[in-house]
């Protein structure tokens, strides 16, 4: 087989290879009921004002509400969010609060049925594969990885906004991937579902592919290519000789 154009294939996760079933359009809709759940389950006896203060702090950190590229660790966000609680930190750890918060959300990850067959096809072509994903604001990276665990065996490298320190469209994650594989931007292709993915690829200088699964007119986001499924993406890559 002739040498393929690309050496490294990079995928976004959410809305590209998987989704959370029934997820709200806006994360801030989860904050109040999640904190109320934490209050009840852990017996914290928080006032309504304390809960509202925590909700507002999370909103202030939400990058969809206040745009930021610099990632902020979950521990820092929740430390600020619970600062006014006056709870017994010796008996209830911050980690317990964080995981109880996300336990309340009852996320159900759904891997798209074409994702793993497409990844198998790409790996059969002896290409390197990597994830570049933005972790939901205030979510621990370990929890995010647990939600997508079925996909991880099909990737050589996992890079998140937490591990690289920056959120898309900042290209830091792509630069880290390139360094890991000793590849150039021209040898890399980035596949994602939104403007931030496409812009990150453009900022880095690699090929961009929009994964548009919706039954609607395809948006023009400056992408080099558009595909409508992971298998179509695999076919595009496989034929890039």
C-alpha cells in the first residue's frame, strides 16, 4: 500500500464519537439540583443562599457563559464554590463533594454505533490515533475518562483540556499530540463537531474535518472536509493516498 498522507488522526469526543443521553443544552441548568442533591445526601444543612452562591460561582467558571481558553482544575473551581459552606472538611472531603455532585447528574454515555468500527478501520491502516477533548467545566478528568472508557483501547493517546491546560480553540492539545508522535501539522488531521474543533485545527495548521451528524444544512466553519459519520471519516482518511 502507498504511504498515506496522514500519520496521526485526532478525534474530538462529544457529539463526534459519543454523546450523553438526555443532556441539557446548557450545563448551568444542572448546577442547582446537583448542589441540592449534595446537600441532602451528605447532610450538610446548607441554606438556600449558600446553594445559590455556589451555583453562581460555577456559572462564573462556565466557559460557555464566560469564554476562556485556559483550563481551571475541578479542585480549584469546587474549592471556590464551597468556600462559604462551613462544612466539616475533616469528615467530608472535597473529592466526595465533587463526585457526589456529578453522581446526581446520572449521565448516560452513549457511544455512536459507527464509532468503534471506524476506529478499527483507521487503526488497521497503521495510523496513530489520539483524542483531544475539552472536559466539562469542573468535571475531574478521571471521571470524564471513565465515561468514555469503551473508546480508550482504540486510541494511542488521550489529551484533554485538563492534561494540556488549555481549551479549544487553543491548539496546545494538538501541539502536545504532535510532539508525542513526532509529527508535523501537515501529517495530522483533526475531526470534530463544532467551530472550536475546526478553529483549533486551523490555529495549529493541520487538516480539519467537520463531523456533522445532524439532519440540517451543513455549516461553513472553514473546515477542509465535511463528513456525516465516523465511518465516512475513516473512508476519507483511508483514501488519502
